């Protein structure tokens, strides 16, 4: 693909507004990037210009790339065995601390209380809605 470089800037990337994905905090459409290099350019630009700490991630919903604050990124894969309540494979976190970090983010943003537990089938950790113990 040939890309036109704007002479005034070292950054050239193409972005669009997502039709499917919205910011969980502001409710505005997320910027979507077709490829990782586009998303990386945009992240670099924002990180330098606005002193942000953005990292690209591939969206499972729209298959484009979005940017999210670095500390939100918790490496995970999907479990081959466990299915979550919505019928999709559960996220499997390799490290307990990543599962914990994710639970804290969801707790803050969506007011859901999550527990972490060790996957009985794979080596990793899952999140589950906290059950009130009586
Ligand atoms: Zn998306
Ligand atoms: Zn599992």
C-alpha cells in the first residue's frame, strides 16, 4: 500500500470513527485503525503530543485496532474449555496479577464485583461475577 506522507508531520496514519465501538467513559465512537502500523502511529502521536500512554489493541468486536491507556492492557487469551455466561469463550489470563488488574478496571468502570479463580483445565486465571456469600 502506498501512503502519502504529509510534509508537515512525521506521522501519517488513517483512522475512522468506529460504527460499532464506543468509549465506555464518554459514549463517543472510538477511533478505529485498519492496521497495527496505523494504530501505532496514532498512539505515538498522542503519546508525544498529549503525553498520553496509549497502546493499540485489536478489537474482537470490529476487527479494527483501537487505542487504550497502557495500564488497561492485560494480556489474555481465550480459554479452550471454559464458556462464560454470554456463551463466548472465557478470557484466560496467564498471570494472576493481570486477572486482578482487569477485575479492578471492570469494577471501577462498570461497578461489577469480580472474583478471580484458577482455570481447572488450562494454566491461567478467569474472572467470575462475585457471588455473595451468606
Ligand atoms: Zn472495535
Ligand atoms: Zn478455563
